[in-house]
């Protein structure tokens, strides 16, 4: 699938866009999980493609930028955020995670019988200072 360039907008570097091979694996999941909304009319702005929205979401995840800072050449930030919420609501990311784990297990192998969790719980270091008595700096007024 060849990408169409949006008129009047510069396309971002290809390094920020999802490869066709990955999109071909994700597209059926989106069609399965997210119900299609029919357009009521041809009026208004055309819908942003799900692929562009995912490109924008992945761009934000990779850069850590705000939604509004996503280049409009990928997708509008507010549209990408709405699509992100839709994906969370319909379990798209959970399904991507499950399939990714299954693929990794098939190719490399995951040792499911042995897992480890590491963590530590300690007191906050500055709590003792806050609870200690404060030395007076001026004489007490009587």
C-alpha cells in the first residue's frame, strides 16, 4: 500500500511512520475490534485514516511529546487522542500485546514456568526531617 501525500502538508520522515508489513498485521485487529461508523453525509472534513492515527500515537509514544505537538503531517493531535481512547475502550492494545507476546514466544521462546518480580518498599528519606521538632528562631511572645 503506497501512502498518499496530504495536499498542502509536508510528510514526516519515513522513520516515524509504520512500515507496511506491520500495518498489514494491525489492520485486521482494528477492523475486528472497532465498529465502523457510517458517515451521515459527505459534508465536512474527510475522516483521518486509522493508519495515520496510529502513526501519530506511535510518534507520541516514541518522542514523549504532547498530543498537540504531533506534526499535522501525520495526523491532528486531537484526532489521534480520540482514536487512542477508542483503542483503549475496545481493547485494541490488549490484543496487540497478546499477539505480540505469542509471536515472540513462537520466534524466541518465553520461559512461562519461571517468572520474577522485583520491588522494594522503604520509607521516604525526608519524612524524618518533617516529623522532627523545629528549633525556634525567635523568643516566644508572652
